[in-house]
C-alpha cells in the first residue's frame, strides 16, 4: 500500500483531455518565468504587457495613475505616424532601392514599443554601429552592454581582446539572394570582412556589381533613362557554360505533347513527357514549361510566335556551335592519335629494318656453312670452324638465335660432319674418343628448356641419339657380358654427357637383356667364374635395375646347395659377396632355409671329447656365424652343443679330475665363441650353468689346495678370450669308465624337451624353434609338419589355429603325416 503522504505524478484522463482540448485556456510566460522556471521571483502584473497563467492576454488598465492630456490638436494614429516616418526616410534617401526592415534589439537593449505602439524601422543595411554609430542606440536603453565592455577594459574604437587583436566593429551579415548553395550567387563576404581582410577584385564580383547596376536602370529617376545596352554571348562563354557539352536528346514528334503536371502544389504545363522527370537543381534554371493559361487580360504588343521563333533560332545556333566544337575536339583527338600511331609505326619500321639486316647477316653465314658441307668443296667444313660459327651466332645474334631456334640448323650442317667424325670409332677399344668434342658441342646446342618427355628433342639430344648412340649400339651387339669392364668404362667416362633418357635406354635395352640371359644360363656347379664378379660392377651405375636378377640367382644357389655339405667352403665364398646386395630379410631367409639344416646335422654329429677333441665340425659351423642370424646360431648351439657339453663336463667332474685341466678346458671353449655370441643372454646362462657345476664339484670333492685355489680364482677372474684349447690334456685315472659314464648319461634325457628332441631324432623329424614366434610367452617349435609349444612338461599342438594338448605318440604321428 502506498502512503497517503506521497504525491502522485501519474498522467490521468483529465490531463489527456486537457492536452487534446483546443479550447483550453492558455497563458504566456514572462521572460523571467521562461528563464528561471519555478524559481522565478513573483512579478507585478502591472509591469508586464501580458499576464500570467489564466490572464486574458491584455494589459489591465491602471485607474489609479494620473491622467495624461494632449496640449493641442489631436493624436495621430499608429498608421499615420508610420506613413510619416516612411516619407521622411524616402526624402532623405531618394536613390536607395533597398527595403526597410525593423531594427532588432542589440546587446544590452530591451524590447520596447515606439510611439503609438509600433517598432522603429531603419533602412536595410544601416545597422546601428555602422559609420561610427556603434552604441548610439544605447541612449534609448540603460546601456548595460557598454558598461560591461568598459569594465572588461574595452576602449571605444579599438579591437577586442587583451592585446587588441580582435575586431573593432560588430559582425555584420549579408542576405543570400536565393535558396541555392553557398557561393552559388557569388561572393558572400560583407563590407566589414573586405575591410579587415582585403582581397584582389574577382571577375565574378565585378560582373555581379555591373549586373546589379543594370537592374537599377529600370527604376524611375530624375535623370534621363539610360540607354539600354545589350550583352552578347561569345562562343567561349557559350561553351564554358556548365553542362553545355552534354548532348541534347532529339525528341520525336509524338513526344511533343502538351502535358499537365498536377503532382505538385501548383499545376505545370510541360512541353512533353520528357520534361516530367526533369528536376531543377538550381533555383534560377528555367523550366521548359508553358505559361498557365489565365483569364487575365493580355498586354498589348505581345508576340509569342515571334519570340518562340527567335528563341528557336538562338537554340539552333547554339546547338550548331556546340556540335561544331564537339566535332573539332573529335578531330583534334584523331590528329593526336594519328600522330602517336605514326610515331609508333616509325619505331616499328626502324626495328624491323634492323631485324631484316640481322637476318640477312644470319642467312649469309648459314649459306656459307651450307656450301662448305657439300661434297667436292675445296675447303670442307671442320667441327672447330662450325663450333666457332655457332658460337658467333649465339653471342652476336642471341635474340634471333632463340626466337628462330637456330640450333636446329645444326642438324643439317653439323650432323653430317659429326657422322664422318665418328664413323671409324670403336667404343670398346677407345672409350674416350670424341669426348671433348661432344662436351664442347653440348655447351653450344643443349637447351635446358626442352625435354624428351615433351616430344621436343633439342639438337644436342638428337645429336647423341642419331650419331653417338648407333656407334655404341653396334659395339655392344658383340659384347661379352662377363667382360663388363669396357662397357662400364664407356658409361663412366660419358656419364655427364649422356642425357638421362638415353642412359635409361642403354640400361633397359642393351645391358639388362644380356645380363638376364646370362643369369639364366649360369650354373653355379659348373661355372668356374663367380657370378658376383660380373654382376657387382654394375651396382654403382644400375643398382635398382639389377633387383629382378636377384631372385633367379638365389633360386639357382638353392638348387646347388641341396647336395652341399658344410665341409665345402665354396658356398660361403659364393654367398659372402652378396651380403649387403641382397636385402637382409631375403638373405636371412635363404641361409635359414638352405644352410641352417646342414649346420644342424654337422653339429649333431659333433663329438665332444676332452681327451682327444676334433674341431672340424665346429669350425665348419663357426664359419657361418657372420651370415647366419644370431638368434638361429644361438638356438643351434643351445640344442646341439651345450647339452652335450654340459653332460661331458658333469661326467668328467664326477671322476675326480684335475681341476686345472677342467679350468683350461672351460676357458678354451669360451674363447672360441667370440664377443658377439658371448654377449647373448642364452649363451651366458649356459656358461654360468657350467660354472655352477664346477663350483659345486670343487666344494664337494677333497682336492689339492692348489687345484681348489686355481678353480676359485677362475670363478672370480675375467675370462681371457684368446686362450687356446689344449690339444692333449692328461687322461683321467679311468678314461674307459668316464667315456662309458658319459655315453650312459647322454642316453637318458634330463628334461621333457630333451625327450621330445630324442623322439624327433628317432623318427627322423625336424625339431627346431621358429624365430620370433611365441605363444603365451612360450617358444613355438616346428616338429615335423606341425607346430608345438611346451608348458610344464605338457606338449600342445596347433590344429586349425587351436592349441590342444596331445600325447607323444599322437605328436609323432602328426609330425610324420600332418
């Protein structure tokens, strides 16, 4: 709820009715009320001309004031007083044609009424303050403006401002004649501005002044009427008129129809439909209209037909002048264009003359060369002279040489001479013959912008293809592939001069077919010359193109290794040069497939005997350790060497041996492995296992201190890899028993894996680990025709990608028959 003490300022229905009621009472605010609003001091209604709100607008009569009497005669009305003032002004200024205007209150003045209730009138342009009358009007006022200026330090007749830099007279104004833009009616500067800021007289102002003087000639004066002067437009004035160069549109007869335009406040009668859209942008522009017919009486001696004809003649003359001026400008432009074209053509003719002169010189040079190439000439053309001539063409006539492709002229002039030069060349015997000559002509004839792929063979490429290439092709027809040095020497000497596409053609059509045929005829079992001796020299030149030959070479090598035994070192000699040539994956697969099974058989036949050791099988296997992948070599040693080696060591230690001999035997075998194999984790484990066995044997058996000490020192000392295996260690006390014990111990398997390996040996099946193949962290093996892995003394077989446990008998059956 609102408090009753709060005043509401809402708009009510009464306010709206009162606002839209034209008959409501109005009031006129006083000056103080309009300035100060509700803070205005209360005023006496007798001092104001109009009352406050609700007053009738008339001044109330003060009946208490004394009466005023007129001395004699009668009081004139306001109209009569105004007429007398006007007559006095006309008598004082009879020549002035300016209108009169009421004087407006100036600074510090008060709006008041003249005698009779009317305002005082002054001549137009005669403002108070002009001609030394500044401030004279203040005698009718309290003079508040002059007082304020004097208090601020102003001195009459001097400028405003602290340094008297301001104006000395009040700012005056100048009335514009029409509603046009600023400056359209001429200069708008006042007399005061011209005095303070004088400028040179402008022609437009002079013409305006003369025009005003002519306008005043019609006024009635005491003197005789001035003689009427006629002004005539010159052609320059007509042409300088803005918009005159715009071509007028000729109207047809149908468009000349009287049109009455009633879209504006006043009706207009136009001369045609074309005048409807015309709008006057300038106030003084004449409209193309007819005078509206009125019922007023016409003046005498009006001749509209004559005036129309005269105006038409004037317009026709103006149009003819404008058209002539337009044609003149057009002809002048044509003259300028023709002059420019004439100049350009002269320059073109001079350039063409120079070109013709140069071409004539070129033709004479070419003809002189052509004459000397014909048969029967007394001085035949040589390659050196021809090269000098073409170099002269390139240096002296470079633009013409490139523009007319003069290099092609060499095909008709140089090619016959070059063909005679190479006719007796034997490339296989003299590989550098003509090398410098061709190098010289390459710098002259080769154009790097042309390529063979674009079917734009430059002269140099054509020279090599038609002159040099046939000589090489005929020489290689009788070339023996296994004698590759002459051809390789030719290609190496000419490599920087042979274009790329020609070299590819030589490799694809001349070299590779012969190499392919020779590889097909090669037999590694009967040929005494190694294949790498005539294949590898081509690697620096055509390495990538030789890859199709590698597969047939490996196939032939594999067939030759079927009956090979590791004791034959020729296979190693054949395969070693291909290391780094064959891709590493292909070489590893080839060695694993064709070499590893033979090495397994050799290592399986190897007998370890500490008393009389034969190392032939061992040396044959170790010969392949640089070609055989390390993981396969470790697997081979793990299955076929360490198992036997550990068993022999255990047998030997069980017969109370000499520990010094055992230590030497151990170090001798370890030194034969090499650093690469010793760094392998599986090999380290095997040797650590042997050390543990030796350590247990030393601790459990009572031996001499020197032997125990030497064994203990060995266990803690680093291994010397260069220590040689003793040839004939002293025999143990009972050699026959030790050999029988070793044989007995080898016949009994020590683990489930050894049992499966024994089954594979008995049934002549392969049992090898598959490289990089595991299942659940267990190594996968190949057992005959199946894959298996061992987990906690249980063998699992892969059937249809499913691992299932199986028995040994079933495993042997699956391994044989799949």
